[in-house]
C-alpha cells in the first residue's frame, strides 16, 4: 500500500490528524490494533477545552457534540467542607465542554468513513521501518489472514498511545524521557443517576481526592483517589458511594444522588514526556509522546493540539514544499505540553492526599487552595490553564484549507 501519511492509532490524535489532512487534500491511512467496537466503547475522560471544541466545529465534526455536550462556565473546588467556584468564563471568556472521549472517537470515525477514508482495524504486529529514508514504512499483519502488509509512506504519525510501537522506534540515544509516577490511582465509575451538581466538583479531603463529573442527564461520572495497588474487587458499590459521600460532603448538607453503578475501573496516574517528539520522518502525537494525570483534564486536549500543529506543518510541506514547520514540530508542541504537564502536576499535588505529607505540608496545601480560590490573580491563572492555553498555529489556517494543493 502507498500513502502520504501513515497513521498508527485510531484514537483522537490519529483520527483528527487524518481528518485534518483530508481537508487539505492529503492522503492518509490509519491502522489500529483494536476493533472499531473497542475504540468506540472504551470509557475514558471527557472534558474538552475551548480550542478542541473550536477545532471540531471549524472542521465540521461538532454537530452531535453541540447537541449532546454540556457547556460549563465554571468548576468548583471543595475543601474543608466548603465549595468555592472558579468562574472560568468570567476570568477567561472561555468555556469547557463535557463530552466523552469515545463520543469524539465515534464522530471522527464516522467523518473519516463518510469521506471514504481508510481505517484498518484489528491489525497485529505493527512495526516501523526505514524512518531515515524518503520512504518510511509501516508493517502489520491483517487480522483475518495473518498476512503481512506494508504501507510505504512519505511520513509516519505515531498516534498509538503510551504502549504503542512508535516511540520505541526512535533510537534511545536520540530521545530523553521524563517521568513521574504517583503512588495513587483513580477509581472511576459510571452511575445511573441524575446530576448532583451543575458543574464539576474537585474535592480535597483528608481521606483523599474525589471528583464529580457528568456524562448526560441520566449518567454521572465520578472518581475517587485510591492506592495505586488497590484492586477494583475491594470496592463494592456500597463502599464506593459511602466514600464518595464522605469526601464530597459539605457543611451545607450537600448529598450526592446515588444510583446503580454500571461501570467501574481503576487507572494509574503518571506524568511523562518524550523529547523530541519527532525523529526523521516519524512524528509522535498524543499519549505516544506524553501522559498527564487526569486532574487537569488535559490528555485528549493535548493530543488534539499536537495534531493541529502537525496537520498544519504537513500542509505547509505539501502546499509550499516548506519543511520549516515540520522541523519545528517537536519544539512547538513541547512548549505547550510542558505547560500542561506543569498544570496537571500542580492540580494533582494540590488536590490529592499525599501519605508522605507532614502536618506542615497539609497546611501549605490548604493555603494553596485558599489562595487560588480567593485571589483573582491566582484563580485567573488556574482558569486560563484549565480552559486551555493557545495552540501555536497560525490563526485561521483551517479557514484557508481551500487553497489549491501542490500534488506530489
Ligand atoms: C471526566 O469527566 O471524565 C473528567 C473530567 C475532568 C477531569 C478528569 C475527568 O479532570
């Protein structure tokens, strides 16, 4: 097979990249090791920054999100049994949108298939070759026959997540990896219940962090900080609700509305960055290049920002033969990535229980929460980062996508 851009991974990064390339007349093939049902059914986070929403809107994949998403103008930070609202919209002019990642995936898969895009699901044994040549290739095996296939590309985009084969294809001598692991994880549930709060609640409690989010008027998403080695079998539905009620409780008698738990799992937390995010003709995007703990709600949004930069850079190459943006891809992305890493680590540190904290550290943590919710300067900084920092891409480039393309 032959394509301009071979994309490994049909997550938000790979699918949006393929969509943005298509809008510029650039051909791509996506391969994915999971099935369509699996990628469309896996429950992940679900908070979209304004720029992610704008990107989806301006590229014609936002219709369902505009109908079914929930637009929030603020969040609540709750500590010492009291809620404090951060008015994101007042402070930044922006909103955030609750719309689950797998819904974004469904919309993007549909858009690619409607445009006759190629997504090959359930492949095996993906590997990358000849990255230093002008014809980098992807090899994989077809699910049905086990036969090997080869895709010869101009460029390869590694959008295959933290465990995919793309990042390891960059020689170890070339890449530096930065990592921080946290000694806790998040137990996440989906519950059949009406919303308990009109906005997200991030709660700091001496028993540990809790988060109240939503999915729809009927389904709520809630999280609890748990030990990293904890097992989901240890958490009966009754225990989960009891713990959530304790951690979310406020002096004004707030109670979470409970309901049947329809899904529960535990995810570990880490911060990770690979520098550079590119090597010769391979470009990494999304979780393949960086991981953030979910407290800042940045993972999906970083992936979308990466591919916006990459799609623009590839467009500049195919339109103008200008390789400058491609050469700067990693530096451009990493500036934003590190700020999101900083913010995610800040939110995680500020909101979680840390077993190693001394009483002094605990007071500092509460002072931080008090400061961020009472100082306009500090809450503006939190709101600006939460709503999303700007993507370093020329303004309006998406509007100019009609520009005739220079073909190979
Ligand atoms: C979610 O709704 O899944 C969610 C929201 C905000 C976060 C993390 C997860 O910070």
